């Protein structure tokens, strides 16, 4: 068995000229044997015997036939019945070709239309004036096997099918018009293609039939399904439906159409909620399952590619379950079918949108349909009996009446008295019945049948009127209308171009297909509660993509009887500011809308990803636009900046004022004490720190970043170095005082002991006065420091310490500026919505070293001042320095957490506040007491006030270095006086 989808013929030669021939056709696409019957023709001849033939089977076909005295015969095939009668599968007896059941009035109208068209052509004088067309029409029963039977019988030319042979000498066969559905046409086209026999279909739309390699002689007057699939896809996309259910018939028509549709919509982001297949054979369980799927799913749009016959059971089940609020998209095979549009269906199918092939009015057709003769042939007789629910057979009517009489316990004479019940008169009115057979308001497939017949007739006309010598065949020859080959007519059919009578539509074939033109039809409920077909748009597959579909949205009536299209989405659209988050294991149309993160935006609907804003932009609150970030720095003109400038200026002016006060009292003892120059250098450094805080304000520049950091570091270095120069002297004085205090205590103790010894001697009876030797060690020790103001560290040493300490800082700052100087940067990471203009220190190591050095100087100054805090002068500068340094440390220790907990311009404000607070602390603690004495207590600014003050402690005098010599002298005088008196 071959797998290249090609028909094949096998022959076997037997001895004595015994030839066995047979053929089969196999379709790999459908996966089943299209031709299940192999016909055999055997010829046996010998000298002593006659030739014999044995008929292997006889088909049971119904239809119309008129070939007598006809010049050319046109074939036709229509699915007049819906199915074949199922057999019991018994193989113990001779198989019989199955009959058909389920009369279809719509397809019977198609059959009558072909007869009408042939009669009309035979009566025309401008088309085939010298040729009468005959016809052979068979009922395919909507079944492949019956279609094959009809094709074989048609090709044979007699009731008994003999494959590969044309039996009889009748009129030549022209072409086959048929065979109904795509599955049927695929089966017949494979057979007809073997003999290059033309087939013109009126309703086979499957895109597989466009393959001319497999179906070389197939043509059709109905558009290719690839146009319809594209049209349905565009309709779905036009209304934004992204969650769609699909239902297709279990045949090539449904499968190919659905495949093309899925490819187009899925590429555009539409998801298929479910995809169900309608069974070809009655299966209530399958129908129930499909209904359950429809009810449980959330899709509101259902696309159906199916014939009306296959879809009808599903619609009936939906009516029973009262499934409403769905919008159905119909294919051309059922969009105007009366088999679907039954009473009561409006609740389920109201608002349906579908695509119908071109509609036309055919003058005279309605009268022809109404004037049908019920006794003309068995098929018409069955039509009449089915239509009027009666019988034209008198005997059958009597039998039925007798049967009813038996069932009703009536007597036979009464039952048969007169005309039996159920007997047709043959005069019944078809027009009064209003059946779909006589409904000519929506002639679409019917019009396609009409065009197919005229296409064959025009091809025959061109063949008949060929001029010898100008023909298309070898040597310019022409074909003979009375005896032509099928392939010769095929040439004319492929190239035919004609205008259809009454409509003037121009018909021509391009690769066997016609233009993809459709009407968009809306099922609307009229005032009587019935469905009416309203054309709301058009589709032309040959137009430019943007012009293919025209749709009047305001004319559409939807399933809820409103004018707003329904929504069918698995998830609602993600608005700008969000992005689509795919749900794991679900179709891409089912997603979550995830808000864009800060700094990201989405400015379109259903964005797949958020867009990151540039470094100088930030997302707005809705996350649908990037806005410029706020440029932030501590400006001079804002209230906080003005306040800090005022405080800095006040501090600098106050410091200058203190310097002026000291300068005015430069010659006084208080100012001269402990090196006045260091006091002025300290005041100068405080002015620098006050003013350097102002440089931190404003938009950072290269010069301001370097000046602020370096100025602050040098200012504090000079300030702390000056304080350290002062406190080192105080510390040394305190140590001298401590040593003097110890010696004073020892001398006092010795003097006391000597006095007691002298007193005891004076009181003794012997009145012996011992020799009392008072050493002058105290005098000697005391004299060594007879001038305690003269210390081992002079003012020069103090100034040298200050200069060296400051110089070290200056060198470090210079290296810092040369290698990695501070520079302005745009900080975009601290605060998302702002760009903070600030100074980058350049090197963390350098800034830690520079300010760490300042902290070292501060720590040394504090230690020196703390050691010297117990100096008991009238004016204790060591205590002032100690308190000042405590304030300095408290401020800067508090600064660290405060600085780290703030952001933006407030970091600069905290830094300036720390500078000002520490500067004010040093200024107030060190110089406020001096200013108080100089300005408010000038009487205390005397030399003696710089001298020691007595303060007994443990029986001894304590004091400053200035009081050390006075204490020693007093002790010696006391001892001497005691000795003399004694």
C-alpha cells in the first residue's frame, strides 16, 4: 500500500490471455480507505469457450437521470439524505448496498436547482444553441461510500459500475457537479483525477483541495476555506476576543479550517479555551461531553466549522440544557441553514455572526421548485411524502390505515371507508407549508450550484465553438462536442470566464478557486421572535489586508440583544502601569497583572515587560510614564539654607567680636596668661570652621567640594592644635603642683613633729632643750620653683606644637586633593524619586585619615585638659577647655547616627549643624569666661588674681604653680618662730 497519497492501478496478467484488473484509492490524510470496494473485471477467452463477465456488486443509488437523445451528459451529486441506514454487519449472507435516511430539504433544493439550470441552459439560444444537456444525478447520502458508488456508476455509464471502463455508446460525459461536503469531494476527486475528469464543486471548501498534485481536475465555485479561516480570525481579533472555544466536524472540512484558524489567531495572541470535535456518527455521549465543556468553560465566543447535519445534534442538546449568553461564529456551511435555525433556537443562537457566500436571486427558481411533480421519480416521491407526512402509494396507505385500526380496536370496513387516512393527493401546496425547500430568500449555496452548472455549460460552449486550426490542442486542433475526452473539456473549464445570468457576476478560476468574497451575517431576533439573517458587513480576500473586512458594528445585535460586543477573555487586559505575569501551566491568555516596580513603567495595554526609566527619571504613581527626577541640594535661598547661613555668620561674627575684645585687652594679665597668640589662632580657626559650613550649601561644584572638606579639616586641625598647645602647658603645671603639694605635706609634717619635741623638752623637769635642726630642704626645693610661671615649655614650644600639628594635616589634605580629590556627583540610589547633588569624598581612606587625625588632636587636648582641671587659680582655663572638649565629643558622637539616618539635603544640614554646634561649644566654653571677666568683672583682671588662692586640704595648702613658693616660705617661718620662742 503506497503512502504518497496517489491513486494507483494494479494489473496482473494470467496465462491464456486471462487478465485481472482492479484499482483502489487510499488517502493518508484521512487515514481511511476511501474506496472500500475493489471491482473486478475478468475476461477469459479460449478457442473453445466464450468470453464471460461476472458482476461483483450492484449499488443501491437514487437520483435523477435524463440521457436520452442528449448530446452531452453532466453529472451531479448531492447529499439529499443525511446518512446511510446502518447495517447489522452480518457477513453470512450476500452484502447489500445500504439505503439512506434523513431527508434533507435544503440539499434537495440544491438538486432541483441543478435541474432548473440545465433546463434553463437548454432553452437558451446564446449558450450551447445546438446542444442539449442531459444529466445523471446521484444522492451521496452525506457519506463517502455512497459518493464513491455514485462516481463509479457515473463513469461506467450504466447502473452496474465497471471501473476503468465506459460501457455503452451514449452521449459523452462532461463533468461532475458535486459531491457536497469536502470529505465527499476529496473521495470523488481522487477517482475522477485518475481519468482527468473535471469536477466542479459547489460547497466543498476544504483548503486541502487546492493541492493540484493530488486533485488535478478539481474546481469549485465556492471560496477556499483559507479565506474563511482568515476572515474568522480577523473578526475575532477585531473585537479583541482572546479566549475562544472551537468546535469542528470530524472531517477534512472541519480539521483543515480549524487548523488554519488556530495558526492565525494563536500567532496574534489569542488562546483556544477548548477544541471539541463533532462526531460523524451519532454519539449522545460525545454530544453530552461537548455540552458539559461549553457550560463549564469561561469562553463566551465559540467558533464552529461544521456542516449543519453534524452540528444539529449539538444545538438540540444545548436547547435542552438552556445554554445561553454565548456568541457563535458560524462557517458558511451552516450560517443560513434551516436545519439549525429551528423554532426556539433564538435563545441559544441569537446574535450569531457568520460568513456566508454570495447571495443572489434566481428568477424562475421559486416557481420551478413549487411546480415539482411528486410522481416524477422515487426521490421526488419521497420528498413529497416526507414534506406532507403522507404517502402517494394507495396500497401503503391502506396498510397503514389497517395497522392504525388494529391499534385503535376499530373495524376494518370503517377504516378503509373512502380515501384512507395518510394518502397524499398530490395536489398539496408546497408554498403554504413555508418549508426551507421553497425558501429562496437566502440563495447562497444554491447560487453556487447554479454557477457550477453554468461554468460547465460555458466550457462546453467554448469547446463546441472552437475554430479548427486555432484550437488549443496539438496542431491547433479542436475537440468534437459529440465525442471529446474529459481532459479536453478540463482545459476549457480551467480557462473559462463568463458572467452569470441575472447577476452579471464574472466567474473565473485561479488554480481552480474563485475569489474569497463573503457576506458577514448576523442572526437577529425579529418582532415575531424568529431569527432573521441580517448582512452587517463584507469580506473580500482579494483586497488589500486593511481593506478586506468592512463591518457595521452599530448594526450588529448581540446575544444579549445589546449593541456592545461581548468580552471573552481568560484574564482582563493589563492596564498601563502593569505587566503580564504568565500563570504556570495555563495558556498565555491566562495571566496575572503585576504592577511595575518603582522606577519601571508600562505605557501600553498588556505589556509583556515593564520598561526601566533612565537614571535621571522615575516612574509616576500610576507607573505609566517616566518623570524627571527632582534635583535636590541644600540651596542658599531655601528657609533651611538661609537659617544655617545666618547661624554661621552669627558664629563667625561672634568669634571676631571675641577676638576684638581680646585684642583690646591684650596687655591685661588674663589675656597674656597662657600665650595670647594661641588664643588668637584658636579664634581664627573657629572663624574658618563657621565660614566653611556655608560652603556646604548650594549646588555642589568641584571647587566647593574641595574647599568645604579641606577647609573644615584644616580649620578643626588648627583649632584643636591650638587647644592642645594650651593644655599641654596646663598639664605640666598640674604635675609640678602635684609634686609641690607632696613636698609641702612632708615638710609640714616634719615641722609639726619638731615643734612637739621642742614643747615636750620645755616642759620636762631637766629643762633640757634639745638641739633642733631644721633643714632647709623645703626652702631649697621651693626655691627651685620660686617662679612657677616660668615653665620648662615656653610659648615658643606651644606655638611649635600647634604649627607642626596643623602642618601634618595640611600635608595630608594636599595629598588628598592631588590624588583623589572630592568631586560633585549625582546620587540616584539613595532616594528613588530624587537626584541628590552631593560631594563624593573621592577616597574613604583619605577622609577617614584626615578627620581621624582631627579626632586624635581632640582626644589629646581633652586628656591634657582633663589632667590639668584641678589647677586652683582664680581663673581655671583647664576646666573651660575640658568642658569645651566634652561638648565637642558629644556633638560629633551624636552626629554619626543622625547623619546615617537622614537622606538628601538633610544630610548636609546635619553636617553643618554638627560643625556649628561644636564650634559654638568651643567658643562658649573657652572664651565666654574670659569675656565675662574682661567685660563685666574688670577688677578681677589683675596680676594678683592670676596668683594662687589658699584652699586648705588635709592640713596643707594647695594651689597653682604661682602659689608654690609662697607655701614653702610660710612653713619655714613657722618652724623658726616656734624654735625661738621655745
